[in-house]
C-alpha cells in the first residue's frame, strides 16, 4: 500500500503550532518532518496538500450515546459514527443506557462485536453500574472497557444507583475509572413538585435549571468526591455544569496521580439560560444548561486546567420526542458532528486557544483513559488525524446534518472553520463532505 504524506500543514500538537508534514504508513504515523521532506518520500507517497491548514489529532469523545441496541429509531452506531468523523471525531466512548443495558460482560462483548462491522470511528463502551451488578463490574476486563458508568442522578435509561451501601461497595472495590452522572435525585424531585403545584404540567422550559438545580449538582458531586477521596478511587465527573462544583476539583493539569478529574460538554460552554427563550426544549439537557456566570466559569476552568476534558454527551432524540412541552420533552441532543467546529468558533472569538482545544479534546482523553497509541501526533501512533480549513465558513442546516434524528441545536449557526478531511487509522474516512463507506474503526484498547 502506498504511503500518504500530509504535506506542509500547521501541526497543532502537544502545546505547539509549527509547520510540518506527516507520513502515514500501514495506518500509523511513520515520520514527522518539521524541515524539508526527503525527495524520495515525496516521490513515493500520495500527497495531501495541507498548506495554510491545521492538522490536529483526531478528537476522542469520552461521552456519547449512540442508542444501539434497542433505540435505533433515533440513532445507531453507523449513523452517529458517520456524523462523528464528519466532525473530526475519530474515537468515541459510548454509554450503557441502551436496551438491553450494558450491565453484563456479554452485553459489552455484543456491543464491541456490533461496532466492529458498523463504526466509521474507533470505539469503546462503558460498563453500567446498577444497584445489584457489582459482581459483573468486578469481572470487567480493564483493557477492553473505558470505565464504569454510575448514574448518581437519573436520566434516560432508568439506571439510577441510589443505594448508599451499593455506592460504597462500588467506590471501595472497583479498580478502574468510575465516571459519574452527578445530580441529587431527592433535590430534583422536590423542586419538580414545587413547580408542578404552581404550573401543573405547563412548567416553562426556562425553569429547567431551577428544577435540576445547581444545588442538586453540587450535592451529588460533593458526595462522589467524598467517596473517591475516602476509598482512593479514580473518579471522573461527567458534564459539569455549575461554577460551584469547580471548587471540588484541583486546578492542575492531568497526571497519573490526579485522583479526581472533570469533563465539560460543548453545550455548557456555548449556551446559557438566556437561550431557552429562542431554543426551548432543543437545549433541554440533564444536567441543565445554567447561567452565563456558570458558562463563563466553566470556560475559565478549561483554560486553567481545573477541567480536564471537553466532550459532547451526544444524546440524540427524534424531533417528535424533543418538540413537546417541558414535562414530556426528552432530555439530550445531538452534538458529535458539531463539537469541534463549535470549539473552533470559540477560538475564532478569542475565547480559547487552539492548543487548549487539542489538549482537552484529544490529548487529555488519551492520557486520562490510558488509551493505547492514540490522541497525539507521534511516530508509531495510529494516524487518527483531522485537517481543518480555517477560512471556509459554512452554516449548519438540515441539508448537511448527518445525525439520524435530522436536527441540531446549532441550525442556522455559521462556523468559520470547517473539517476538510478526517483520517481514521491512516485511512481518509471523510473528505470534503464525502464519507468513505468502506472504512471501519477499531476497538480502543487501554494500557492498564
């Protein structure tokens, strides 16, 4: 097979921007040239000119819901991984609240086998905790799963772990990363009943952050942090949404001795409660999008290393499921095709630098989950790469949305930067709007 040379790109990698070329052979990065490329390499390679464009490692999204099996009327592995690679996401980690739930080793194996034949991107799956499956969790192979997911607040899929003794058992005995959805169910239910008395079933959607409140988030996150510190458990807090929770995290870059890490999702960095008026249930997520102060604090926490990862919580529902009154509208929304363009737009607005985007969306997930040979532009690593055109504006519309659900909260939003090409394991899976239907990703493996 002929080698590929991505030639004269501005490489953004490991906190540096510099012009260079990357040689791909047999799916991996064979060489990186920051000076002149040897003539024989140029002559013998297929050249992909990237002059004036950025070359980034592929995004690793540690938090998606692709809905297969059991919920494929709204999304599936094939459709959502297609959208992912169109958005520069080359690897993803998928959540366990499918039907059946991923709460046994057999269900985990079934998902891995399913993805092998369908996924355009690389893939991994979480094992889900329940109030009574500790034995299955303890037998989970740490080299083939990204982590254990614990819903400390209920969301789609009815997987709430609310037994205090069970939580203690999980935190004391599990030796691999525990990722938590952190909201206090008792506080949420109390708030909901309060507003039901006032509005009945006609609660305005802008009250969502008052019902799934900052207090509910902080109370649950503080409990998770307390358990992790007590049992010395590796804890990863998903979709942080409030300024208050940030005081529970350390303000330093990720390293192996950082016990507790945090994730923020793109929608919590982009939207705030002023957007409910125009977007309504389109931006109904759990945890809720909250205030401008929270959004600004979260972005600052990304810049100062208090937050470790930027992800999506990509959670598609059909428009029929979303376009309902507040009580009945599903929570969650599609994001994986637009996460990198949205963050690049924030860069264009001088709110975040490119190096930080790459650190939080590519490098940090690879380090934090101990993924084998991905997340960096390094010799010997898998060639998961994205070419970005910094001056090719485009507008999100139904014509270019690839999610199976067919809608996006970003519709009519113009992004200045576009994803030109995406390489998965050295193969060009996305090229100027065209998906190569023959390419499949690989299962991620973990160095544990």
